[in-house]
C-alpha cells in the first residue's frame, strides 16, 4: 500500500522557521552537508520547505530512475530566480539554461547538433588539444622561471584561464590568448565576474531577488554588476565574430559554434547571443574546479597517478596520432573524472518538476512536485558506493553496477549542454599534464568544500608540479 504525500518525513510545515534555522547553521555555505545530515536523520526520502521553496529529496539510484521517467517532454528544473530576475531587469533574453516549455525545446534541439552531438568532437578535439599543449608549455615556463625545477602554487587561476581559453576556442573558432604572458584585463575581469555571480546567487536561492532589489541590498547590486561584466565581455566576443562573418573570406576550417549557428540561420540572433553567453559563462568554473579536484586526488594517490600515466602512454602510442582514437583508449582516466564528480560534484542536486504522479520509497508524490536528487549525498552513500570515502577510478570500469550512478552532468534531454566540450577538454588536459609533470602535495590535510551555488574547495589547494 502506497502511503500518502503528507506522511513523508521532514520539516515542511513552517517555511519561515526552517529558513531561520537554515541560516543559523550557515546553510548558505553548507547546503551539501545539510542534505547529507537530512538523509541520515530522515532516511532515503524527506520533504523540506525552506523559505518559499518546497521539495521532496531522494538519494537512491532506483528512485532517480523513477524521477527521470516522470520528467515529461519539457523537463523543468528549479528556476534560479536571481538569474531570471537579472535578465528581466536588463531586458535580456533567456538562453537555453533558463528557457522552459516549447521555447526551450526548439532552441535546445538546434543547439544539440552544434554543441553536444558526438559528430562535433571531430571539430572540437583539435582545438582543445592545442589549448592543452599551450597550457603545459606555460607551466614549463613557470617552472623554469622558479629556478627550482618545480612550481608550488594554487593552480586555480591558471585553470580558470585554461577553461575560458578552451570554451572560447570552441565557441568562437579562435584563440582569446589567455595563456600568453600578457593577460587581457577584460578577460580576467570576466573570470572574476563569474565567480562573483555564483557567490551572490546562493543567498538568493532562498530570499527572493525582487525583495532584495527593492531593499537595495548589496548582494543584488553585486549580482547585477557580475552579470553586467559577463554580458559585456560576451557581447564583445560575439560582435567580433559577427563582424568577421560579413567579410567574404571563406575557408573550410571549422568556424566555431557561434559562426555555425549564425550561418545556419535557424535561431534568432538574440536567442543565439543569449545561449552563447550562457555557454561561455558556464564553461569556466565548472571544468576548472573539477580539474583542480582531480589534480588534488592524483597528488594524494601517487600510485594511481603512475597507473594513469601508463594508460595515457599506451593510448598515445597505439593511436598513432589519431586524437579521437586516443580518447577511446583511456577508460581509467575517464573513471577518474567520474570519481572526481562523485566526491566533488559541481551540482549538489539534480531537480525536476514531475509531470505525472509517482511513488517513491512507497510514498505517493503528486504531479507538479519539485523532486531533488541529492547528488552530493548519493556520491557519499555507502549503500550506493561501497567505501565511498576512497577515490577509486576503477570502480567505474565495472559497468554492470553503474545504473543511474553517473549523473554528474545530469540526465536526459535537459542534461548539461556543455557535456561533450567539458569531457573532452578535461580528458585532454589530464593527458597533457600526465605526459609532462608529476603532481605532488605537501601536507596530508583533507580539503573541505563549500557551497557557492556550485561546490568548490573551502581553502586553496596548493600543489607542487615537477617535470618528469
Ligand atoms: C546544465 C553539470 C560544464 C553549460 C548542467 C547541469 C549539470 C551540469 C548537473 C544540469 C543538468 C540537468 O538538470 O539534468 C556540469 C558539469 C560540468 C559542466 C559537472 C563540468 C565538469 C559545462 C560547460 C558548459 C556548460 C563547460 C558550457 C560550455 C551548461 C548549460 C546547461 C548546463 C548551458 C543548461 C542546459 C539546459 O537547461 O538545457 N550542467 N556542467 N556546462 N550546463 Fe553544465
Ligand atoms: C544549485 O538548490 C542548488 O551547470 C539549488 O554551467 C538547485 C540548483 C539548480 C540549478 C543548478 C544549480 C543548483 C547548480 C549550478 C548548475 C545549475 C544548473 C546549471 C548550473 C548545475 C544545483 C551550471 C553550473 C551551469 C551554469 C551556467 C551559467 C553560469 C550561465
């Protein structure tokens, strides 16, 4: 017998009181840990109301499968009000990230062909490979200049530049030049704006931005400034390509996502601009932080690092210069990236408004409910991943027990649009790093994570990079 909705355990009766308790626990920075605690307290399903948003939270892979079967034809995730409010305030169009319904679907179908279709890897991989080569050349130079045959540093700033250079080269078909000695201050400003944008979003998940705007709150003003900086830089890049496209010079070289979309002429220029800006902004902190966590784990596991280096060497030799073939010969390295996203997922949760009634953990959940899969909590649940605290890329090689477990990029037609770019960019980065350097870490202290809309390291990760 299925039990009624109102019997689901949890705290959902007093949204305002829960918001106050949440705030007192420093919840804005600890959402991921609070979710873990809630699953420990209530079990594999709980209902929660913080402020104005009410949701059912689940953690098991089978329940994730039920959730995604009920997502409907126009899958809809939690709307990040801060992001839509900014666009409404400045009269800018929503891109694919923020659109819903038929408008979302028709844009997404066209973008899929240009951004996430496996066919595009042929075009993307050589561009991303070149950025990877430039990155290692830059690190070699830094090591040389140190005069110590090694470089000890917080690599995050270099990784942000690597990530922006990578996504920029794919979107615009040309290099932004972020890995040169002279850094364009506008590009650095763009990077800083993305970090500020994420940071100022998290409090506004619970306090309506419209209210903060009327109050003239600093968090809202900072948020507007951050997006203004993001859109300003993206507009400059887009204008630059748009202008060049009017010149008659044609070549058979891949022109990049933006030029392809403009020439295809199936989306309005405003829609193209909106989604390309989201892709550019979405392509920086996500991959760079994931790579930073991966280097951190490889530094803590030297034997694994050697094993991966050997896999890469073999793949390099056997693929005989065929880049796409090489990327098919690195299963352990791909496992390492999945393992990083298991322990350090970018997104704490995946969410959908379900479009039909379902039963989860024997509770009835009505159509229209916001259901969240606690991705961070699932990655650390010992009944889902045996010995969850251990970083073990090989666990992903046994594909038979991976059912609804590898969800770092989301699932289905609404999954991450940048997924192929992100995966290829990260794989090529690790290949080049492993071929050139050994990564080490000084002290064996656990780096904790904090929530700034995405999950990031709480303290800087200091690594030592040595040439092989
Ligand atoms: C959406 C994760 C990198 C652009 C998402 C979602 C997740 C995610 C979990 C929500 C999916 C869902 O609801 O099912 C990640 C991770 C990344 C990454 C883990 C890297 C490690 C990127 C990059 C780009 C990007 C590099 C841009 C080039 C987007 C966009 C969406 C999205 C545009 C919204 C898609 C839509 O609503 O249709 N991402 N992402 N992401 N991501 Fe990523
Ligand atoms: C944050 O409770 C926690 O990929 C909330 O590249 C629920 C929620 C909703 C949407 C999620 C967000 C969380 C985390 C960041 C995500 C976002 C959807 C897309 C975005 C996962 C889990 C991200 C980082 C995009 C961002 C692109 C943007 C900068 C233009």
